[in-house]
């Protein structure tokens, strides 16, 4: 059984869109609250993907103990169930030293699993999954239409190009005869709470959500992309392409990496790729903000560049 929200009731959570300054603030907060940091990010889990995923620097990692940073090879796969189990183990480790877990990151599925739990769906059947993924690769529109017929609710939520999740939804229906949307229906609520039962404590764990004025956040994102390129991001992508194994499907979806591969293949100029990465990252940040607002938990903290003022607001959320 996956960990429940109650497993994380003593944790703190700092989240916000990409580029909002979570990493730097988290260091001060961890020291102030005698905490260790658990990354809630689907891409910083990979080794050798340092610059483009904006991992903490070696100096930052030395200053405060971090967990779930660089724990997988880039050809390995990570999913939300794996992360939730790994986060639970990290929290046990942190508590053994008398410390408090501080989750930092902005991957929506990871945060929802942390706050709401993870539905106990049927285990994957490798043969069925491989067949359905191959069918989706061959004709994604036909696969999406098939999903629409058996599970219109999930089909409306998933893009036709989201082949992995389309295949998983088809797999669940094939194995159980029940739409995955029916199994996941408790995700419509802020927590997995059966009728008549109290809401799990972790659904209300202290959660601060960083919010920047939109123009300022966009400018921060644009500057960060440019700084990453100056730091050697293109060379990082080149090194990844020379690994003995290709990147996993999950790792290959990291923001910016596909665009820079197009530069290495001679299909785009660096200037065009840079602009595309900035646009895609700004769009992702906007989707994150929409998701945070829809979740219905947490306290919004207005960030404006005044670090001490922002830290004071977050400390109030955390109960200091």
C-alpha cells in the first residue's frame, strides 16, 4: 500500500512555479526550522541533468542535507508512486535525526500525491502495457478515441499526445472493466476522505505557495534560461546524448532538453531554441499557478525580491 497523507503530517511544504526562487529560500527555512529538504521535483531526481533542471549547487547541497536529488540514472524511469514511496523513506530517515522534513518543489502530480494520497490502482501488466503503448505510438488519435469511448472523462483530461497516460488509462479499463476516472474519483477532493471520516491531517500541512507578479516571473524565467545556457546547458545535453543508453521517456520530457537537442542536430539555431525554451517554461509556470489555485490548500506568499520579508511571511505560514 502506498503511504497515506497522514505519513507526512509533520512536514512543511514550500512550492511555487518554476523560477520563483524556491531553492534559495528553502536553505534559510531549513536552517530556521531545523529541517532537511526533500525535493518534490520530477527532474532533479536524475543524475547528470544538473544545469537544465536547476539543481541546487554543490555548495547549497553541502549547506543543508537534501533528499531525492540525483538518485536515478537518466535512462531510469520515475513516476509518482515511486516518488511517494521514496519520499516516505526519506522522511523516516530525517526524523531519525530529530529533524523535520521540508518538501520543496513544484511538480503537480508529486504534490497532489503528498497532500491527497495515491489511489491504489491495479498493478501494471507489462505485456498489456507494451501492446497498448505500441498501438498508441502507431496511431495516437485512434488510441485517444478508444479512450474517449470507454472513459470520456479521462479522455477529456488527457492530451492526445500524452501517450503514456492514455495507454495507462486503457490498460486499467482492459484489466478491470472500470474507467480509471472512477477509481480516481476521490482525487476530485482536496484529500482522500471517505464520507463521514475526518480529513487526513497531511492535507492541511503547513504549505506556502510563492506568487510573483506575472511580468516579473516571466522576466525571471527568461533570465534564468539565459544563465543556464551561459553555464553550459548545451554541453550538458551533448554529454547526455553520448551516454550508452538513451534517456528514459520521463527524463527526456524535461523542459528545454528537446529544444537543445534540435540545435545539436542542426535543426534549429541556438537563438530560436532559447526563445522556444523561454516560451515553454513561461507556459509551464502559468499551468502550475492554475493547478495551485485549483488544489484549494496552502497559503499564498507574495514574493517581490525582498528576501527577508518573504522569509518572514513563510515562517508565519510554517508556524514560527
